C-alpha cells in the first residue's frame, strides 16, 4: 500500500520553489492498551474535574491559563492566542546550507519524508543532486499550523528527508549532568577498554539486527490470552551486583566478546569430531541417564561384563 501524504508544502530557496508532499517516516509499533473497569471490563471515560469546587467541567466551559506563579494564572482568550500565530502557508524557507556533521543529533526531534508534488520532479532532483555534490544539508523554517518550526533537509539516496529540530534553548546544557570528577583513566584500563571496543566494532550500524523484545513478548502474551492458554509468569532474573574492580570487569567483558566472535568458527570444527558420545538409558520414570563409556576388554577383566549384566 502506498504511503499516505499528511500535508503539502513548498520548499523555497532563492527564486526556486519546489512543491512537495509530506509523509511520515516512522510509525509507532507500541501495543495500545485501553483502561477498563475491572468489574465489567468496559472502557472508562475521562472527565475533567475542577480542583476547587469538585464539579465536572465540560469542554465548552474551559479557558486556557498560564501559571506565572504558584497557584496564580493569567487567562488567555482564543482571540489572543490566535494573534500569536504566524502565517501558515506551508512554506519551507531555506536560509542556509551546512555540513550535516555540524549538527548534533541531540537536536533532531521528528523525521518526515518529502516527496515531489505534481510537476516538481525536475526541481526536486536538482535540489537533491546539489546537496549531494556539495555534501551539505539545508537549514530552514517550516510555516505550519500557526508556528514556524526549525528544520533541516537532507537527501538520502535521492529522497529528501526533513528533520524537525529543537531550538537551542530547548536543549539542556551538558554541564548540568554529573560526569565524574575528571580523573583520567589509567593506561592499563584504557588499553583494555579500547580492546573491548575493537572486539565489538562493526563497519556500520544495521538496524535489522535489533528488535523490540518487549513488544514481541507483549504480542505473544496477548495472542495466548486470546487463545485461552494458561499464562506462566517466569521468575525475574537475578540482579547483577555492582562492579567493584573495573579491570576485572573489562577483562571478563573482553573475554566474552572474543568468545562470541570465535563461536561461529569453532562450530564447524566441533561438528567434525568423531569421538563417540556416551550412551544414554531411560529409566521407568522417563528420565534420561548418561552411562559411562565402556572400558576396553582386558583392562578391567570380568568386572566390566558383570557391571553390564547388573545394569540389565
């Protein structure tokens, strides 16, 4: 099924205008849980209750207010809020071109695809090729729904991608975060840490290698409940203790990483071994018990035969 366009817009840079249509680039896969009344399993309805008088307030009786001090509000009418809105003509006005590497990913807020609208294919591809050749992306403002959103446009395989950006005052300063006392790492610790990084290093990020385990477990649980199967709650995994010796932790992590890399190569070699496996017996209760290997004749005399006779 072809994607559904959410709205239309027009990219403007210089005297060039490129009509485009916007498409959602991502989709949430979270399970949607509904709140039900435990008594009859019917959906509950949300109500707005006044914190002063306790009355249920209808939507038509609500006004917007801004809390300028604790418990003190200024009321803003719909007309006053409407006057704050900017012209919403769907224009994406490009203001500058910058290297994509100059933008910290922390500023990325949303992602949308931009598709060429009717008759705009040539201008669309022109913009894509120009950004690809120069290695730059476009910074602009998207006028939509009464506001201007800061955005960046970049081309990916000939398709324009638009990211909504946070404004600078919306991103917290890193200095507010505790990041240790600044004591430099010891050379031995740094050497082991770098070896661990190298052991886990891959050429590029492959998102298909990862999946949402919680989502998959949730779907499986719902399917079992719908099918009427009994649900068995697994015991919670034992919590790991705190790391006391960072060197020991690094050595253990490095060893585990190396074993993980060596496992695919060791598997074929193990399959080629021809050493006979120990025999197995099954008792009356259905329990499989492993028998020790039979000794070679002569070394144990008749004791081996007697043991086998008793086993029968």
